[in-house]
C-alpha cells in the first residue's frame, strides 16, 4: 500500500497519475485535507482518506495499513516543520515501513531561506527511526512559466540571480521520480539531488522568450531588496516576495544549480527543457 500526502495538490495529483501506471488503484491512498476535492481520484478506485497536516488526529488513521508514504512538503511556509513532524510521528505509529520526503536541492548545504524547515524535517526523519529516502527537489520550471506572458507584455524579466545557472525541471518530472522511488525496492537511506538536465541563466530565459514570441525581452538584474520591492508592487505578499528574492540571490551563488543528472536517470528520460515550458506558456 502506497500513500501520497497532499494528493490533491499540483505535485500530488501528478504522482498519483504516475503510480496508476504500475500500481493497482486500490493499493494507492490519496491522503488529503479535504476528501471532497478528491472525488475524481476516488472514481478511479484510489482510496481517499482525510489527512490534515494541521490536525494530527487525522493522520494515524489515514496511514493505517500503509507500507510506503510520500510526504509532500507542506505549502505553509513557517508551519512546515511541526506539520511534517506530526506526519512522521503518525507514520511511525501506524507502522509505515518507508517515508519518502520531498525536500530541497542540497538542503543540507543550501543558502536558501527555504532550506531551514527542510533541514529540520530531515533531522526529524533521522531521529524517528523510520526508514526514509530523501527526494531533494530543485526548482520547478513552472515557477517561471507564469512570468512569461508578463515578460512579453512588458519586455522585461526581472530578478536578482545575476548570471547564476538554474537547473529547473517540470513538476511532472519530479512526480515521475517520486513514483519511481515508491515502486522500487531498496530505497531506504538514499538521498537524491533532483534537478533539470539542462540549465539556464535568467538572461538566457529572457532571450528564449524573445526568440519564441518574436518580441523584445531583456533581463534586468536588481539588488535583492529592490527585486523584493518590485514583487510587492505587482501584488505579491511581502513574505512571499522576500522568499522569492532570497531564492534568486542564492541562485546567483549556485543555489539552484546541480549537474548530477540524477533526476533524468531516475525517470529514464531527459527532463523537460525550459524552452518547452516557455512554448506551453505562450500557447496559454
């Protein structure tokens, strides 16, 4: 029995889809905050169980009979560590034999502010005594897809990454990797640094948008504080804007780069190039 937390989220749904290629639906548990949002999964024969990170009482029952659990990191930055500990404790109590956790690329050494809660979660997994495998996901290409129409409209891509190289991959690539790990034996203790096979700078990203759209698009590099302020100006919450600017600044120093090729090796194909993501974004 394999359970996926956050199964109605963007990554979770893709993992379920991948698992259904090789695992009977009845052997898959979609652990979700709101079961009503998973009716489509239930219709496929997937077991839908309530599992709310913020309500630990829901968790142990959700994991009953589960052998392998994919803990997809919470979307609630600042609350992740205690929420993840609740999942780990419940999984241990339920007798789960393996926890796979979606961490952050090079979490143990990363300078990204986002890394702190991932480090805490990795420490909690080590302390739990439950066998685990770390899926240290790099940047999602979709993080950039949403900026493409705006870049074409205004002729500019803004950031603070200087000429740092970014090894992004599509969310579907990371989902395929998670599913591959969940269906294989002998994964306990492994640490996967997962990132795109191809890399780009934000200047190259802007140039590719210009090439495909036929419109002039340039990259403008800003100091971190100025970039955060610009993001707030276009409507992002201050905290989220600060995190994005922090991540960009870390990218300038290699924080979003990896060339190990582990993601492509896991999924048995090349990862999705940024040019394909841009093409899809331009089609709308």
